[in-house]
C-alpha cells in the first residue's frame, strides 16, 4: 500500500544518505586506506606520478589518472591502465590485460617497502596474496572467455561493455572496503604497529564471473 511504499522510499533515501556520508569520510582518509589492505602503515605516496611509477615498476604506465586511482583506492577505470611498452596498440588491449595491469599496479603500491626476504614483512605480503589471486583469477576467466568468443568480443564496442562490467565490480569492492574500514572502532584509526587485524573483503567480481561462466552473454 501507499504507506509501505513511502516507508521503503524513506529507507532508500536514508541508505543513500549514509553511503554519501561514508564516502565523504573515506575520501578524507588519505593514505590510511592502504593499511586496511596491507596491514601496515604506508607513508603518503605523494602526488607525483613519477614517484608512484617507481613503486609500481615498469609494466604499467602510471599517468596522472592512474596515479590518482592508486592514491585514492577508488574510481578505478581499467581503460586508463596501459603498458609502458609499445608492443601492442593501447586501444587493442584485451580487457583481461588491462585488469591484470590494475592488479600489478595495485599490488606494487601496496607492497612498497615490504621484502619477501624479511621475516617480519612476510605476514603482510601473505595478507596481499588473496587479493592478487582474486584479481588474477577474474583476469584469467575474462581472457579465456574473450579468446573463446574472439569474433564477437574483440571489437571496440564489446571491449567498452566489458570495461564497464569490470569497473562496476571494482566499484562494488571499493564500497565493501569502505564499509569494512568504517566499521572499525574508531573508524579509520590504524591499530598498534605490527598488530594484524581482520582481513578486508576481496573483490567478488560477481558481474564479471557471471559473464565468463554464463557463456559471455550475461
């Protein structure tokens, strides 16, 4: 009835308002966002794409927009991620390749100053491993689906649709990550040094998975 519809509308408005407030707090959190994923404080990455390029390595071209996404851990857009080499025209990259570049850049930033040879660093690197695996798995599924249906998925329109699909899944992950961070007490305050805390949510890639395992028609 009308009263039920009105109540539902108020609840939706309240949820939307809460999300807006949470997003505003998340945006203000700065470099604290990175410790949520890596478990150890990460010094401010700075504003220089060249500085972030040094952290990421040579596989990804860290232009200004990519640097901003890596600093903010938000607004991910796979179309902005390309290689530094000229081996293939950027416009012809498979979406799976772009997603793999997102993974490489993200893990590169999150593992700054962590060394596999240092025993004290290994728990933090192990903490990042599931994230790396989740993105790699989605990338592999997307690559397989693209190659199996290359005739229909290799054109610009299909790549654009797949990019938006992946971006959608990354937005959902960032929202989950934001809620996880803001649910801590007090919100966005790092724990004592070297204290391991709950592992944050992984990207589910729900839409991407449905597309890949549904025959490329989702």
